[in-house]
C-alpha cells in the first residue's frame, strides 16, 4: 500500500518489486500509478474512503465563500465590525461535475440546504447529464463543484472557455485535482471579481510562496486536506482488511482499476 503522499520515483519503485501482485492505494485517484503498473499486477483504488471528508469539505467551502467567512475573519483580526449582506447557499443551483460516490455523498449533505443539485458524469444516465451538456448547464449554476478524476481528458478542462460560460458571481469549488483547472485562466477571472473559488487542490501543488493565487481576490485555499480526516482513516482500515481477506480467500477484489480510472 503506497502512502498518501506519492513516493518520488513511482516507476523506479514499482520496477524493483518483481513479485508485486497488488497495489492498493489510499486515494481514489490512481494517476501516479496506473501508467507504471507491472504486467499481471492489480491496481485498486480507495473509492468510498474519502467520500465523507471530501463532501463535508465541499459543503463547508461553498458556504464559507458565499457567506464571506474569510473576509469576516480578516476583519476580526483587525478588530473591525464590517456588517453587510452576503450571499447564501439557499435557493441556488449546485452543479456537480464528476458525479460518482463523492458526488452522491455531497448531494446527501446538501439535502436540507434548499438547493437544486444538477449532476454531470462522463457518461449520461438516468438523472445524470453527460459532459457534452456542460456548456449549457454551466450558465445556470451558482456553484460548480469539480470531482472529476485526473485523466488526459480532464487535464485543464476548466479553461478560459469553461470559466467564461459560468454565470457572474458563481463559485468554483475544486475538490478534484489541481491540474483539472487552468490556473492562469482562473486567476484572470478572480482578478476581475466576476468569479469566486474554493480550492483544496492547485496547480502547481504545493502552491509556492509568492504565487499570485495566494493573494487573488475571492479565493479560499486549503492545502489538499479535504479527505485528511479521522473518518477517512477508519474507512481505509476497513477497506484494507476487506481487501486482504478477499485476496487471501481468492475472492474478487473491489475497486479494481481496469481503465485509466
């Protein structure tokens, strides 16, 4: 089982493991390992492990940005009473881009916030739109949550054109991977004040000191902590035990990666 933080030389490390039969990641994303897996070895991800933490972070992040909590925290530090009206999550449309297990967990947590949830996934199915419908759906969303995996198809999918289709004042919430967003294009929108954002992931990552994203207006940044919770730890242990029992019993494993994701 590789650590949460990817080892420096994944290809070299895997190549040395001549008897490798199974890699069980502690993350849902497997982009660091998939291209380098030895022939005959299985790769399994941790789908479901980080659902609770990531979904909870996404709700907290969108509420924080809409209710302007970061600005009020700054005012508190200055000792200023900056009363004014803010935005609100109620009566808004939340577009979930990448509707899988985390997206479903997010929707459950949004129940009660009085919002309309719109779902988008790679392939359309009942109740879920396909990616080809995004251009139209973006224009109606007040909050756009990114939960897509990191693949060649999703690399910088949130580019200048994507962002331009978002409505004025909308919030982009990235709980996916930093590389899904064109950082320069996002910066341009943030600097005009037309869009706001909550980012748990960035490109580059870690975000270096002095990077303009740190000081961009209307952005809340956390250091890739959405899934870093005790709940994730407990669920990871349960998954590992279940996988080991299945492996030793010769039973089919769960979360086996058969394609790019």
